[in-house]
C-alpha cells in the first residue's frame, strides 16, 4: 500500500465523505489539520489503512495501546467504511465511541470487520484507544 500520487489527490476520499482525498483525510494525514471529532478521526484512520500511512496511524493511536509498528497485509484491500453509530466524541467531549463496519477484499473474497472503537481527546488531539472496554493507561 502506498500514499496516493499527485494524480490521485482529486479522487474521492476513502472514508466515504463526498470530498476529494486531498481536502478530506489527506490534510489530516499530512498534518495540516487535526481531526475535529472522534468520527472524523475514525474516518481518517480508515483512509490511513487504505493508503498504508503507518506514520499517521501510529501518531493517532493512544500511547498506552499503540503497537510498535503496523504490519499491513498486502493481500487485503480496504474498500468502504460504514459508520453505524457514534456516541459523544464531538467538539465539546473528551471521549467518544464509533461503531463501524470496514469492508475489504482479501484474495478476491469480500469481507468486513466490525468494531466499536473508543477515542479520547488528549492535549487537543483525538486518539484511538481500541475496542470499547480497553482503557488507556
């Protein structure tokens, strides 16, 4: 997986919002802006997996649950994000959850993963903690 090239920047964002990647999640990946809500962080992280942006994914992972690196599976292509429910995680909150399905193709077979993720706001930045029930240290 690689970062989108200059010709891909005008393509619709992987996260499912109706904006070009460069204007949507690309600005978060580049560090030009921070995700303003837990849901936007979730969407930008999904896009990060789509483009293989390990640096962004690790930077937005809570330090107490962050792995040392991410092993991207070259046989897996993320296709579509379906946000099922959000709770809290807005401009006025310090934590929130996002329940989602992430659809993929692996070895020509469709599949999806489901997670109810927890996010916390730390020093003005939303961070992914892990599945609901995981507490940051």
